[in-house]
C-alpha cells in the first residue's frame, strides 16, 4: 500500500495516485511517498516513476540489510533501523526503513509496522509544516522519532538486565543461564544495528552530501549524539552481561563443588563403617566384645557411632564439612 503526501501552494494533501509532474524541476511540489509492505508493483513504480537504480530497489524490497547510505547522484539511498523489544517473548526485533531522498521528494519503504513513520504521517496531515520545510527536514523528523523510540526500549532492556543480575546474586538458579544468554543475544543485536547506524547518521551530519544543508546537518548531529550514547550503552551492557554470565557460572561451579564435597565427606564417613561391618560379616571366628553374645550388637553399634562422630568432628574442625 502506498500513500502520497503532497505539499503544494502552502497546503498538504493526501492522494492515492502518483503524478509524474510532481518531480519536474520548478513544479513547486514536495512529495512524500510512503510504501508499506512493498510489492512487485511498488518496485515497478520506483523504477519507472522515480527512476531509482535497480540495485537500490532490490535492497528496498528486502528487510535484512544493515544501515548504510549511498549516493546515486540526484538522490540518496539510506537504510536505518527501528527497534521493538518484547521482554515477555525474549525478542529484540530490528526492522529497517529505506529512504530515497531527492531534491523535492522523499520515498520511505517499510513493513507497515514502523510507528515512527505513522506518527510523522499523522503530523503531516494535521500540520503543513511537516512537508513545508522540505524532504530533508521530513527525513530528519522520521529518523529523530525512530531514535527517540530507542530510549524506552533500551531502558526496558536494562531493567531486564538488572532483574537477571539480582537473581544471580540472590537465587542463582541454573535456569538463569538461558535468560542470560537471551539478553546477551539481544544486546549483541542492538549493538550490531546501533553502531553502523551511528556511522550513517554521522555522514549525514558532516555535510558529506550536497543536499544536506548546514541547518539540517545540525539536526542530524543531534541525532548522531543520541546514537553515540546508545552505542556506548550497548558496549556497557555487553560488558555487564558478560560479567553476570561469568559470576553465574562461577556460582554454579561453587554449588557443584559444595555438593561434591558433601558427597565425598559422606563416602569417607561410611567407608570405615563398611569395612567394620564387613569384618564382622565374615564366616570366620573373630574376637568378641565383653558381655557375651547378647550385647555384641550394641558394642558394634557404639563403635560405629564413635567412628562416625570422630570422623565428622575431624572434618568439621578442619572446615571440610
């Protein structure tokens, strides 16, 4: 589905059909084409109506590309990512938004679930300023919303990390390994997207491309600063989760060592008793304790109790049990 937002004669209107005359020099029109869930027909529109490069169109039809920016002469092709974190599902999802930025047009291609794009679309319908400032400002407005949405998602991820850290310190269940590895995977996904995205916005902020003026470069520089902080936080989260995993594995190892120590102590305590009872179970004459046959059982029980108590006292005094 494609929506066209056209700014002409000081007003913004939303239309369903594309007019090639909008792209002619001096038309006085600024157009934003928002393509949701692109199809083969949309790809043909991008090729025939806008004249985009086939490689850029091929990339825009896919959803697995990393952030990047490329200049095709009269327009820029930019890929940036939004995020969606669902702690209940242990899912950290990143989906791209493709931008084609020209002198008087902006084309966005996405899967239809990008709330940043829908929010800006609603703003443009209510306020003519959304398109009046030009396509570069419109693109900045979308990108800025995308990065603003990172903050609550990153805070939620940090809260999940804090919860796991507290559980490691207080409960330290072996089942926590799966949760730790899940959050480690999500942080890696976040870092894998944020770092190259920071570099892409940095190129826009440095006025590397002629269509990005000084005023808009300042705006993109502010977005770049936010991405720098997010990249730093992703690195900090990566170090934290590694430390949490190490602490968890060390604690599990200590628990295993304690269990092994107790089992070894029990085996050592029962070893002499096994030997002692085995001797009296042999079918050969053995020396008898005083008191006759009626009290032999109680003598043997008393000796076994003394052996057990003595060995336990020795181990306890040395700190082994």
